[in-house]
């Protein structure tokens, strides 16, 4: 650890941050190509550049709500469905976030530490005993949203080397309607339940 | 070669890295920073603007505010706090404020994550881009004094986090 002026610490940190080389290369190439076409080229097409990771997590969470009917064709549901549309919509969000497997904002932190670090939350994260027999290892957490409501995604490693995600957000009226629902969405088994005032969703790849 | 191509800087990659870092100061998330940077570049292309850091940062900032409003999740807190107007700050005041502290890069990431986006943004522009308070005020559409007081407060906040962290490490 270095002792230096705070400004130098901030500089050191930010100057070490770069976008992925592939992202930079593709973006630069796209800009040069589009700029070379001039304004008559019509709508810019940088959208076609593959990003190392998709758009902002919050935007992506909301974009899931516009999933196409084609996706729903492959949607197989199971368990009880008191409000199928809401359950399926949330399952789609959860499945999408699970598959993105974005790096946690707070890697390696315990739940008490996360409660301290994630100071944008207006609720306390909780340990659930639901998977006590699974020996899941918490690898980190990140901010997310469910139905536009601030939520947290926990990422766990399984003993077999796989991974699963747990979501927590305050249990509002609508969310409590799907307490106990289980669905299969986009190849993932999704469980919903409420516990100590929190709505929880759990996703893992079917094995 | 078109007029637009002539606007591209020779060091486009360096500008993209700066745009990414600025976006990172807002989002504190690499993937979201890449998304913001790409959005900003698209808007510059569409507008036919010059490829200067100031334009790029402004488009990134506007996009970030749009996203925050749309999602209703990310507030943009007021920069002014009671009492700011009664204190006149200067860059010299901040220079005297320079106290050495101990922290490594991972700790800095964690500590910066505890700040508001607007706080990180001002620290980034001041400490990394070396913008003046007046330049930051123009970008953020606030007063120079507000910028200086905000930087002063944010540095104090960050320093107290670092001292608390170091005390925990020693204890």
C-alpha cells in the first residue's frame, strides 16, 4: 500500500482502468468507418459493435420487459402460477440477469459487509437458510432491478463448479402474489419466495 | 476524406479511454461505462460534433442523466448544501488540503463505490483530467464555488473512510 496524496490515489486508480481491448478496437473501427461515410450515411450503426458486456445493467434489466414473443414460445412453466404474466415477466428478468453473469460490484464480500457497502439500498440483505445444505459459496453481489424496483443479485459458486444467482428486493404487494412459484425460463429453473419481508428469486442452470 | 473524418483526432483511442474513465466515474461499473461510452460516441457521430473530450464527456453525462431519470433509480442529488454560499473556496484551498493517506487500488475502488456519482465525477475531472473548477462548473452546469466545496467535502469524506479502514486494519 502506498502513502501518497489522495489525488494521486484517485489518479492511479482511474488511469489503470480501461475498456476491454476488443471493445476499444471495435468501437474505434466503427467510428472511423462511420465518420468516413459522412453525414449522408444516415443512422449511425455503432449499435452493431459487439460489446464485451451489454449495455448498462439497469437498462438491460428494463429492456427485458420487451422480450419478443419468440422468446415466450420457448418458455415452459411449471409449479403454481397465481399470476402467470407477472411471474413469467420476472422469471425472464431473472434468467437474463443470470445468464449475463456480470462481474459483481462487490466481490468476495459477506452479507454483513454487503449491507454496509451497498448503501443505496433501503432494505437489509438477509441470509436465507433455504440452501443451507447446498454448500454454495458467495462470490459477490451487484445492484440490479426487478420490475423497476431496486434489487440485489448475489452470485454463488456451486461445489461442482457451476454458479447460481439469488435476488433480493422488498416484498411489495404484487410480488407477494407469486410467493412459492417455480418456473422454467430460458433453460433455467427459477424459484420465487418471500422471507422476512423480502421477495427472493433464485436461478440456476438445469443440470 | 469527408469533413467528419477530418474531425477525428489522431489519438482517438486515447480519447475513448478518457471517455471510458469518465463514464466509469459516473457508473462505477465497467460494463455500464462501456455502454455509456458507446452511446456517447453514437451521439457525437450523429451530431457531427468535434471529437473533443469536452463534447464527449457532455454527451456521456447527458445520456447518464437520461438513463437515471428513465429508470427512476438513480437520483442526481443537488450539489448545493446549506452554508455553501457563505464560504468562498479556491483551488489553493484544495491544494493545502492535500494530506497523504495509505490505500491500495482495490481499496480505492471500494471507497469510490461509496460515493455518489456526482462526487466521483468531480473528483475524477479535478484529479485525473486536471480540469479547473470553472471548467467542471461549465460541464456540470453549477457554480465554481459549488464545485470547489463539493470536491472539498468529497475528499474529506473519502479520507475519513480511508482512516476508518486503516484503523480497522490496525485494530
